[in-house]
C-alpha cells in the first residue's frame, strides 16, 4: 500500500515536472515573437473587460436579481476566465484534442515515454489565454478584499474549476473517437460551456438550474466557486470537490474506452 | 514564330522592414522602421513562342515565383517590360485573366467537399463562357482527361492523381492560350506526376497551349519541357533546349555496386571512371558519360566482379543546377 | 446587357457553390443549432427572473416572450456569419490574396459571394429549427405579411452590412499581424454596439445616443426589434441607415483594399 502510494506520488511529481517544463518551453517559444504575444494578451484583457462591461450595463439598469448583482458577475468571471486561462495556457491543445484524434495525430505521442494524453495536451500554449489569466487576477485584486481566505480560495477554486473545464474539453474531444471529424458539434458544445459560465445563468430557477449543473457543468465550474469566494459554505465546497473528481474520473474512463476503439485500428476511415 | 511572352530587362526589388529580435527593437520598429532592399529579379530577358513548353527552374529563392507572379499580373515590376499575349500583365490584369490559366501547387482551386463538376460549372460562370460552348468544352476535357468516372464524387474522396487531373481541367475550361504552373508536382507520387505530365503534353499537342512551368523536379524537365530557362539569384544563367542543357551540364552518372564476394578478377582501370568509395562488398563509382558510356562500364564490371546488386543514378538535378551556378560564378570571377 | 449579367452572375455562382458546400454535411447543420438553442434557453431563464422581480424596469414594448425572441434573433444573426475576419484575414496574412489577382473576379467580391452563401444556409437552418422549437414554448410576436417582408429586408441588409464592416476590418490584416485579436474585439464591439442578449434600451441614454450613429445597431438590434415589436417609423429609419452604412463601407473597402494590395506588391507578400 505504501509502495503504491509512493509510486503514485512520484508519477504525479514527474508529470508535474514535465508539465512545468513544457509550459516554460511553450512560453519561451512564444517570446520569440514578443510583440505578437503581448498584443494577444493585451487584447484578450480588453476583450474580457468589454464582455464584463456588457453585464455592467445590464445590472446598472435592472439592479440585483435575487441578490445577484454585478459584484457576483465579476466573481463568476474570475473563475470563468481564470479556469479558461489556466487550462488553455498550460494545456493549449485542449481545444484541438478532437481534431488531433480524428487526424490520427495521437500516434505521434504514443512513441514517447510520457502519458500520451498529457503530452498531447501540453505541447501547445494558447497565447491569448494568458490574457484571460491576467484579467482574472486583475479582476480579483481590484474588486475583492484580499483576505487570507479569499486568496486561498482563489487558488483552490481555480484548481477545481480548471479540472472541470479540462475534463469537459477531454470529454468533448473524445467524441471524435466515435464520430470522427466533428468540428461543428465540438465548437457548439465548447461555446455553450463557456457561454453558460460567463452569463448570469446562476439566477435561473427550476429545471434550468439542473441543466446548468448537470448537463453543461458550468454551475460546478464557475457559479459555486464564485459564491464560495465571497463566503465559505461547507456544503458548496464539498459539492465542487466531489463533482470535479467524479467528473474527471468519468471523463478519463470514457476517453480510455474511445482509445481502445482507436487502437483496434477500426478507425482507419476516420484518419483519411 | 509568334512570341506569346516577351520579357525585356525585367527587374524587381522588394523593400522589407528590418525586424530585430527583442521587445525594445519591436517597439523601435513600430515607430522608426528601417528598411532594406532585396533584388529578387535582376535584369532578365527572354521570350517564349506560342506552343512552346518552357521549364523555368532554379534553386529556392532564385526568383522563379516572383517572375511568374509578374507574368500573371500579380506583381508589377520595378522596371522593365513584359508582354503576355500582347497585354501588359499588371495593367490589363482582368483581360489577361481570361487568356491564361494558372495552377499554383500550393493553392488548389477545386472546392474540397463538393464534386469537381461543381467547380467546373462555377468556373464556367467566372470566365463568363457561353453555355453551349462551355458544355461542349467541358465534355471534351472530361473525355480527354478520362475523369468521367469520378467527376461527380466529392474531391476529398479522390486520389491525388485524380485530383490533379480535375485541377487541370478547371484551369483549362476557358481555353487559355498560356498555362502557368508553379510547382504543380509538389507532393505528388510517381503515378500522379506521370498523369499530370501526360495531360500537359496532350493539351500542348492538341490546342497549342503554351506551357510555362516552374519546378524543382527533374522529371518535369525531361518529360514535359522542350526548353529550359535556369534562374539563380535573380539572373538567367541558361536559356536553351533540354538537350543542350543535359549535354552541357549533366556530365556524370553514379553506379552503386553490391558485391557477392570481394574477389576481383582484375583491377578496375577505365578512363572516365572514378572510384568514389570502396568497401569489402560495395563499390561506388562516378562515370563521366562524356568520356565513356554506362554500357561499356557495366560490361567491364560484370567481367571483373561478382555483382549482387547494382544501382545506377543520374546526376541529381540540384547538382546540375549548382554546377551551372558554379560555372556561372567562375565566369563572373 | 448580357455582359453585365454575366459579370454579376459570376458572384451569384460563387454564392450558390458556397451554399452547396455547406449542404455537403447536413448533420453539421443540425449540430449547429445546439448552441443557439442552449443560449436562448438559458437566457430565457434569466429573463424570466428579471420579469418576475422587476416588473417596473421592463423595456417598453418587450414582453417576456418578446425578449426571448429578441435573444434568439440577435444570436441568430450573429452566429449565422462564419468567422469573416478570420477567413479573409488568414487569406491576406498567408499571401493567398495575391492569387485572386490572376483571376477574373475581385478578391472581396469572391468572399462576398462565398461568405454570404454560407451565412444564408446557416441562417435558414437555424431559423427554421429555432422557430419550430420555440413556438412550443412561447407565442410568436404578432406578424402579418408586411411585417414579415420588413423583417426579411432588415435581416438581409443586416447580414450584408455585417459582412462589409467585418471585411473592412479584416483588410487591416495587410498591416496588422494579430488577426485573432481583431476577430474577438470586433465581436465584442458588435455585442455591445448591437445589443446582443438584451436591447440597447437597457443602456444609459448617452450610450444609446452614441450607438445610434454606429453601424452595429443596424446589424443586431434593428432587425431583432423589427421582428419582436414592429414599428413602421423605426423600420423605415433603420433601412435608410443600413443602406447608407452599406454604401459607406463599400467605398471604404475599395480604398483600403487598393492600399493593401499595393503593399503586397512592394513587399512580395
């Protein structure tokens, strides 16, 4: 039992090292075209600010809805933009996983002595995502009190939020194992997730609430973490942690099923 | 003979911003940019007669693409004259567009998800062709290029060779007088290349279509062209027939031998044969084909050695051209 | 006369081929409905809460059902367009724009035909599916033959205008490298200026006045409002404004393109 745990820890540590290295490498490569990098980051910050501005006007006009106002909107964005930033900056290929699978691109990663999925995901960085990250941090610093609790929860919340988003990317990407080239479906689903996590959809009632938690898990990814930023609530915290872990496990399970199909070679037609 | 392309003292210079690395330099470049001039085409002149098949070759960056872009009206020259079918390309661009066909290897014209037939009909409209004439022409081309079987299948389902034949039809629908091809055989397999060349020769024979092709491929040179223009560093360094080209510049062949044993009945001593490398069971020879024929050499080799395998290679195209350039450089010096 | 017909027919043929291209994968057309239905669904939930809690802040003329149609309409117009700046910008960045010079059509004209072809099919499918789904839950706004005609005109002008404005921005790719940023900044400006998800009437008055003089109102808000809450005077003014903007941008495109293509010549692209 001890040996197993030690092995697990060392694998995690090695992979963590690998991810850190790749991230630094990707960032360094991006710096070759420094101007382009800063331009993308800068404009993404502007982009997110404009989006938030849209909702500012909304709440200016309508006031708070069931206690949900602009401050809550910012909290949501800290986690929506934050998780989007973290995931796409480090795992820059997350959005391309579906394409990689349908093009037979996974084969390349099998030849290396690293977990192929991890490798495929980290081998690229999305430059503008760094802008989302900086925006999220700025929003936090400017609009929320910097207490020990809020700073700690920022990091922890970002972690679980990103875990859910990353799982969702992998889940949607895995569809390619069965459907082949499916760019339109992929984009519609990802777009839906991001839209849900960045609208004040947490105010909805009834059946829709179920929808935004369990059909597109934006609720767990952004709304609960956002609420927890303002005040701690044990039940919400547990929901977030448990859901993200279970969702991740389910996603990996589905991915592996797809992988088995892929490796059986029955997908030759997909690769053409 | 009627000259369909005339190029006189053509020059093209490009200005580009000097971009140094580093953030500070990027900022500087934004506010106080520095430029450098690059001469892509340096005083070239040539002419092409109607119905000729010209291969326009040279190493990368020699100015081939730039020249062809000026001939088709995409770029205009810094100085010099060009006349294509008596039109000045960059001035009468749209008029010229009706008379020329283009095949740019890197940029396919067929809509990928639709059958080639749809693209053909589209081109019919783009080139403003009369309906009846268009139909007749289309049927003629489809039969000649033998694509009827798959012309109604989505292009993405076709093999490269089939796709190429359809690309050719698309560029020939409006019966252009000249066909400009820029690296059309790039990435094609042997069969596809062969099909393409057959089709080009066919059009040239049947309709006197002038063919102007830039290429890196020795096969294009040998199987299509009757004339070769070699360009390097923006200058023409050879302009003549393919035969002259080979006679003048391809002077050796390589013979690679694998021996069954290292027993030689006599020493190899032939005039014009140089031993490049020798091992226990292998031998690499350079044969100067101006001094001795390959047949003679092989006859001798069969007598001397126990041969397990033999490979004969031509002097690589790159080397031929590099050789030409060397000679050119010597001449300058 | 025949010559002019053939010249225009050229671009219409490109439009037709683009439509066919899009129809090559009917399943994809079905999938493309997913997002718009989801976002309309969620926003309808949000609006339900708004209308329940703040009845005094209701936008005049917009009932709850009307507001949901508004969301649907603005999203419909927005998502029918493929990424115009992305497509044209990439062609310019890669230098492929030059190849159009050797063909007997104009670069922008070609994209006008092909992008509007895609837009048309996207729009029709999403409209059809969306209306079918929504009328199961809410009533259609009051329509008659004239209103339908008016809406169609407003939408066609809106789609053409969106193409022209986007295309003009995309031509900046001749000078600017970061096409991606251009893409999403334009989108955000359109969101805000066009009133995506909620009508411009929600904005403070000073902002509404400014936006009135920009083309974006005519792209999203105008047609959507015409559909939800038809007003003859507003519609007439809208169509006039859209037409004027269309002319302005046609001129702008010609100027910017001429400058840009010159640059390709100087730098070799």
